[in-house]
């Protein structure tokens, strides 16, 4: 027997319609790239999103076409979130921190048709405009007064505000199939070329519901949310969608992520909640401590991307009364998989034991399931001690990568399809998961992935290098930094400075290794593969020359 319920597709456009109708007067505050503070409301944002949907269509963008952005967190970027996806096209947020060669590869792989970009990224766009294959128009996200001079390097340079103002606000959001693609994010968390995670309207709305729950990110109309996590990082962990669903006031910091700028926004706008990677919070805490400041309204922060150092958690909670919510996820999970909320029984724990629980990555949010398995795919005990490969499944977990890159990523365990995260973890009897290692040799620096294979390939191209291995070294600020281990060719005199200079222009500058260690032999396994686990054991406790404090300060 079928139920007698209305059939209404789960669409991203329903989020902005809800915000307009029921939270229309709620503010959206942005510190713009131009330097000023801009204020708008959900009602105005919805109207401008409709105008922008018409403008995008006038540029020749059709259903399923990809529209790229190179932009900071701000109201214009949020208008694109809804105008592009809501009209049936696919929003593709490009990461401006990547090397220009990678940006070109990703844009071409996605077959982007139009690129919207903030003024900050004009030099990057000038460097790639003649190299991208499919982009037909480049739109500067500013008004006429701030438009750059005509550039011979960028054909068809358009003004965002002129496009919006010239378009009609009469637009009806189409009733799309909820399984239609809505947005595209690329992950560099694996070796080789980045891979695209193509989200649907259905997966995004379901993720939004789950992420807003009290035992997830705990968002409501009573909140003032400031997403520090960039909107080009897995859709700012879903916060631009969550804010519309619950009607929370939004505060966007733009490119100004230093401690003073963030604290000023927190205080001036009454921010109650924020989210970002540990690196940003280190700068904020340093500013607050140096100037003997406090947080008047800030009550909780979501920390993800890298493990939150216990010292940071203690500082936020004991010194400033700001609850830390540890979260874990991946681009392939849209991204939220777990959140570390305490159970009632934890209220009786002392501070040290409570922090030990909070240091874990947390329990699954409803909709996601997870388990750990051994090398044969057999499920392992949830005893908090046994570690295994972490598998996940759920309605906002990808089943394959865009264009089939990398083949079928899913594995079958107990007759069901699961996504292998590449992480090694434990799960305790209460369901709290903790990452203990990673099965892939990528390095996570300040919440961003660095491919060890890419670094090794460049080093191996140097005529004086016989073999190169890149491993992660602990860093108190960035969590991990790349350390290059090298064996020289006979007769070679290549030194640290020469080898590090060899990376200039070949990768993003922040990918460059912090140090080089020269060894006589790099251990190899039976199949000829480098045994990086042995290198890590040999170099455990190694202190990078870039450190300003002992590496032990980074202990988790």
C-alpha cells in the first residue's frame, strides 16, 4: 500500500524560498573584498538570486552546465550558491590556494562555462584565462566603480553588479528532479589528479537537515553564525544552506581572517557560533590573549579539517567559555560525518576525562553509518582499542567520482556497499570514532591536503636526486608539514637550499617542504615500494627548522 503524502522534491531553491518568506528581515553581514561592511537581508538576497539566475541564463548557461567561482565568503558568493544550483546548473567552487596549473586542470575537467571571481583573484585569473578550454565569460564580483581596467589577458570581462541590476527579478525556480546535480567540489585528498564529488539537491538538503540537528552543529534562528571555513571548502561545511533553513543571521569575513578582524566581527555583530580549521583559531586566540580580550557573545565553535589540539580546546572552554565541537568529514561526505557532542553521563567526568572524549572525532550524525574493518573486510569490535579501516555510507556520501575518475571507489562489506575513507580509526562502545592514522600518504597542513606523491615526483626530477620520499612532520601551528627525505645520486652535492629552490613555480608555495633530510638508504618493501612507516619511525620527534616552539606542543 502506498502512503497518501504530498510529493515535493528536496531542492536547494526551497531553502532560499523558506528564508525569504519566514526570515526575510534577518541580516546577512559581509566584510567585502573592497574593504567595507555590507548589510543585506534574506529577502534582498532571494530577490538578487532570482536576478542572478536570469543573468546566468543570459550568459548561455543551461541545465547541468558548470559555473565556477573563485571567491571568498560573502553575500555575492552566497547569491551564486542559490542562483546557479536553483536554476538547474551546477555550482563549482574552485580552490584559489591551489597552483595555477591545478586550477586549470580542474576547470577543464569540470568543463566550466563561466567563471565568477573576487577582485583578490584577478592576478590568478589573468594567469589562467588564456589556458582554460571551456570558460566563455569571466565575471568580476564587484560594482562598476571597482572594476579593474580592461585586461588583454582576460577576454569578455564582465561586471557582476551590472549583470544583476540589468536582469529581471521575475524568475520561478524550476521544479527539478531532486537527484539532479547541484554542486561540484574537487578533493585533493588522494594522490594523482584531484577528483570531483558531484552533489545532488537531495543529498544537500538531507545533509542540511542533519547538520543543523542539536547533536550535530546545533544551529537555530537564535544564532549568529560566522563561517570562517571558506565557501570553496566543501560548501563551507554546509553553513550557507543551514543558515537559510533555520533563519540564522550570517556574518561573512571575506578575505580578512586575521585574529583582530575576526574578533572585531564577533564582537560588533554578536556572533554566537563559528566554524573553521585549527590554524585560524590559533591566530584568533593569540590576538585575544595578547590584548587581554574576551568573547561577549561567542558560545561555541566547530573545529574540523584537522584534529583540534587539546591545549586549544582547553583555552577556548576554560579561559573563554566557548564550547568546542569537534567534527569530522570529507569532501566525499558533503562533508559532515561525525560530531563530538557529549552524552549526559559525561557531565560527571573531570576536565581531563571530558577533554579526552572531546578530542575524538565524535559520533555519526543521523543518515551516516560507519564501521571499521580489517584487511579482509571483516567488521571489527567497537571497543575503543581495536583499529581498522574506516568505512562510511549514507545519502550524502558519493558512490563514484565525477566522470568516473579513479574507478569505482566503493567496497562491499557484509553484502553492502561502503565508501572507504582512507582513514584508520577506532570506535568505542558509545559510538565515538577516533582517527588513529591514514592509509594514504597525504599530508594535512592547516586543514588542506598536500600530496606527498606530487612532491616526490618533483624532487625525483632533480638531476642530483636518486630517490625521494615525503612524509608528514608534526607542526604546532599547521598540524603537519611536509618533510622531504632524499638519497643523493653518486657524486651529487645537491643541498637543502638548492633542492627547496627547485620547487619554485612547480607547486603552490605552501606545498614546498619545510626541510630536507639526506639519508644513505630509503627502506623498500618486497614489491619495491618505499616503506614510509619505517621512515616515520626513524624520524619520530624530528623538529623542523621552521618551528618556533618544540614539536611536542603539537601533541594531540
